[in-house]
């Protein structure tokens, strides 16, 4: 690793720690040339999964796009930014584990809904109404029917 100060390629690692998410290693280094210290991060190189849209076009998975949709669905709900990031991380992990290069946008939406349903049922229904393009109240009722049946069983 080249020193960012003197560009010498001679250092030693003083400390290594796993980050909170467990997917990153933080290393504190010292340049043996100029004696300055700096930090590096080591991450698994993620393969970029392409999303195949309904019209057949392809685009790279966009973390920000998913977050924007979740923020709209979770508007005025008691859901923290950390919880939203957790949903996105779970979706990204599932995509990395189950798809090598491409995945249909429909499958990504289903993964998001699966995670969101665990987090908040109201946000889930909001997201589903946009994602599945509900046309009228009957679509809402059909989406809620399994949730209401599960609630009755638990009472």
C-alpha cells in the first residue's frame, strides 16, 4: 500500500478491526518512510448486478433509488434511517447471494417488499400499492386479506 503522504510503498499495519457490518476491515497503518499514519479499508469486491427493467433495458443496481422508494413508503412512520439501510443491505445481500449478473426488477421489488413487511405493515402496503400499481380499493383489500387472516389467527 502506498503512503498517501510520501507515496512510498513500505508500511506496517498497527491495528486491524472488523467494522460493525462485518463486511469491512479497517486497518490503521504507519508509513516506514515518513512515519505518518493513515487508515485503509478492505471490502469484498461486489459484483454489480444489473437490473432488467420491464421494457428490457438494463441498469446497475442503485442503492439510492431503493432508498428513495422506501423513504416515500415510510413517510411519517416510526422507522429510522438505520432500519431503512438494514432493509437495503438485506436486499443487496440476497441479490449478491442468488444472482450472478442480472435480475428482473420485479424480483428486486419482491425482495424489498419481503423485508419491508417484516419492518412495518403500513409502509409495506404503501410500497406495494405503488410497486404493484393498485388501480382501486379492491387491490388494497386483496393485499391486506392475508395479513388480516394472519392477525385473526394470532388473536
